[in-house]
């Protein structure tokens, strides 16, 4: 059974993906931890130089603020985000279409799939992913997860219901 749904990309959906991707990177985790340590040093009184607090706050806030800004810019400037993307999950793979253009990602090319409370992410490369917001899936959320699970290896599937 094929599953079809539309996704209208919004800054919130893209921001959610960017945050998931960013905080899976060691450098982002290290920078945020370093910011926390610098803030702690200032607050605990071990360092009285205000620059520790300022740099700490900048390290903590840089990633979310940058991701939020770039999400708004990308949704506004990228032409493919102006119209809804139509997805069809079929035996041959994930088909995405918009207007006259259509592309199919075979299931063998999926590198990983995971989820959070708001979306399901299916990666085709390290930085490229299909984003399926749970709101857009509607009643097909369970069927979508089952279809993905049936076609990809359990080793790369980390989707929660």
C-alpha cells in the first residue's frame, strides 16, 4: 500500500531538523558544554572577569540562534520550499514531487531514520534528509513508520511511535 501526504516546509519544521542535526555533532556539544563551564566559573566566583560570562552565553546561544535565523532565510529564499512537497512511500522507495518535477530515493539509499516528538527524519546522506512532520502525516503516522521499518535495516532505524 502506498502512503501519500504533503508537507509545507515552515521555519519551525526546518529549525526542528537543524537542531536535531546540530546537537548530534560532537563540536556543538563541546561548544555548549564549554559555554556552560565558562558561565559556571563566573557565577561560582572562581572567575570575576565578565568576559567569561559573555563568551559562555555566546557559546550556548550561537547554535540555536544561528539555526533559527538560517531556517527563516532558507524557507523564504529556496524556491522548492514555497510550495508543498508531495511524498509517496512505495515499494520502490520514497518519491517526492513538486509540480512537474519528481525524484525517487530507493530504500537501499536510506542511510538512517530517526524521530523526535514533532517529526520523522529519513536521511539520504549525511546532511540531506526527508522531513516528515507528524502533523502532516495525520492518520498515516503509524503506517508511515511501519512502511519505513519494512524497507530499511533495523540497524539504521531509530523511530519512536
